[in-house]
C-alpha cells in the first residue's frame, strides 16, 4: 500500500519530539487550510483511513523517529479531530496537479458562447 498522505504528514512531524494533542491540532489545521498535494480534505481523510485499515505497512518509515504504534495512535486522534471540526470549509485556494488542469480549464477557460 502507498502511504502518500501519511508520509506527507510524517514529514511534517519528523522533528516533533512527541505526537501530542498540540501536534494533532496543527496537522488537522494544515489539512484543512493548506491541503497536501492537490487533494481535497475528503481525499486526505480517506488516505489516512486507508492507511489505518492496512494491517502491515510495507513502506520503510525508519527515517522518522516515531514507532508504528505511536503513528497509528496519532492518526486515529487526527481523524477524531477532523471529525470534530465538521463541517469542513473549502480552503481559500487549492493547488491543482497537472493532471487536473484540463478538468479545471474546461470550466474556466472556455470561450464565451
């Protein structure tokens, strides 16, 4: 399984000594206000859920200081915090990956007519 969203979250936590509630709040706000990659909040949430549902992670996460049980606990608390922050507001802007340019342009770049 690919842990893309989780790896991005862990990258943001790699210098955190503890996976505290303060860190849960910081990452929850990051997900809501500055989405990872070009993903919606719903897609990020689903990525975290999918990672938690996976029995064994195949990726090597040894580059960061937290063990797998601590990471899983953090991710569970993060999902709980995101649930508590419903309804989610649309972020002020969202980066679009190159694969979504055509989709966006079809709506906004069409000549009037």
